[in-house]
């Protein structure tokens, strides 16, 4: 299954008109990531976790981007928070994925 490509301009226009939401922020981050602009994706995921700290998928995406940027300490914190959030909501699949990613980080640094 291929991931749909997202165009940044219409998403940014929605944001500029005040239509801010967790889903918009996560989609914007994905659009920037697809274009290879990982640094531009980070603020949108941070805002998504601020808008809804209980949205475990945003924490997972944030951790993944930090790993790709070589920011292992920040990735570790994002995954730890995401695991806590996922456990609180019974989101087992996202929890398992973040546990695996956290273990990989631990093996690489240890």
C-alpha cells in the first residue's frame, strides 16, 4: 500500500486561516517528510502533541523523525512519552512499535 502524497501549500493555507488541528499538523509533518524537509516537519509534530498530548501516533512520528535527524535523546523521550500515552489508551500496536524502536536506539547507543 502506497502512502498518498500530500501537497504542502493547501495544508499551510488551511493552517493560515486558523483551521488548526492535530490531524492537520500530522498531515503537514508527513508532507514535509515526504519532500525530505525533516526539520520543517518537527514543529508541526510538536504542535500536534501539544494540541492533543494523548495522540500516540504523533509521538511515534516525532520519535521517528528525531531518529532520522540523528537526535537520539529527543527520539528516546518522544518514544517514552508515546509508549506511556499508548498504554493509557490501550493502543497496543503503536505501543509495540515504539517499544521496538526504543530498543533499537538503546542497542545503538549502548
